[in-house]
C-alpha cells in the first residue's frame, strides 16, 4: 500500500529504507558545503494505461554524470544503477500519481569541500502536489531580482549541484519578501538569464524566444523539451540574448522546469504580460509537454520509461 510522504521509502546507499532512518554524517562535505550533484526527475501517471512514466531518464542521467565530472567527485554508480534504484524505490512506495524524484550523489565521510570521495547516493520520490508552493501555482507574478545569476567563470550553472541553489535562494527570498511569487535573474552583464531552478521563455510576434545556454543558463532538459516540441508543432523558436525591457512588452512569458512544468508569467515588475492570463502558445506547449511526458504522443515515446 502507498506510504504517507513523511513516512515514505527512499533508496539510500543500496537499500530501501524509511526516510526517517536515512542518516548522513553531520560533518560530511554534503552537509557542511552542499557538495552534491542531483537530478529532479519527473514521473507522470497515465491513467488510461495505468502506467507511470519516468521522463527523459537517460538525459537526466547523462547530465548527472556530467555534473559529477565537472565538480570532480568520483561516482561509483553506473547509469543502470541509477535506473534500477529509481524504479525499485518507486515500486516500493506503490505510487500511482505524478512524482518528482530527487536523485542525489553526495560526498560523505569526514572530508572537506575539496574532497572527491566517498560518494554515495539517495533516491527520494515525492508526489508533485507536495513540492514547493511556487511549483504548484497556476500563474506567477515575478520581479527581476537585484541578485545576479552565477556564471561559468564563478560557479558554473552548468553544474546541477546543491551549492549552486544558494544563488537561486537569495533571489527567491528577495522576491517573496517583496510580495512576488518568484524572480527572474539577469546574468553578470545584465542580460536575462533564468528563474530560480527554472528556465525562461517569452513570445514575441508569435516566435518563442529563450536565452542562449551561454547566458548563464542551466542546460535544462525541460528547456530542450519545449524547444523540440515547439518546432514539431510549428512554433518558430529563437535562442538569443534578451534585454530586460523586452520582458515588459512581450506577448507571453513562462518559466519551465522539471518541477515547475510550464507555468505562465502573469506580470514582471508589475508590468502585465499580455492579457495577464496564460497565453495561447503557453497553454498549447504545456498540454503538448504533458502529453509527451505521459506517453500520449507517439513521436516522443523514446522520452518515456515505464516504471511498472
């Protein structure tokens, strides 16, 4: 039978255990310095097929391995190990609903921020309705934060590591403190980058526009998904540098990510975007994204992995 979220099973160091029994050394580099890399893997329940699909699993694992390489920690696990641990722990919880699965490689032991090992892993599924509130909103009122996005010459946003999210935290906390739902970062030269843990798209003259990966943007799998889907359904896409003031006059805008999916931006710095509601292109892309993630689009069946 399914477990309650506060008492669920997680995969930890090769075993499936109650989340309350998974302990990490308080002096470990992951606890002291955020020395870990991770993926947030979305899984979607297809009610017609009674099947749960993990979305773009291989791409998530490729990025996890790249992150471990770039931050220079020694990963003892293979992609097959990654997949088996995820499938096993979801089955142990008997989940039949949409999930966000955190899969984390962390540095344990008594080392420091310079340690390469010992590296271990946990896999923790959580129902999507239980994740952070900004990921469950129907629309977002955003501000451009005064904090700048980290860059490839400081702490690369290409690495999906725990420590990087402190940058997202300061922007998000500023937004909440000032009455907004979330924020948009500019990069070190003042061009539009992304949201905290999410990528940004806007619509200009019917064209979908998003910053380039070299604009201090995470190599987002959801970003890549949206670009590929848009091109398939005939929406023109442009990847280019974006000025801040372009955001205020665009026709539509949205943030996207594995946890956030595709969430419309209703306003930025009090400028109403479009009609102040989800736009037609945003709505169309969100539906197409969900269809692909639930295994309902034959063109993208290579993106989904059945759990049961």
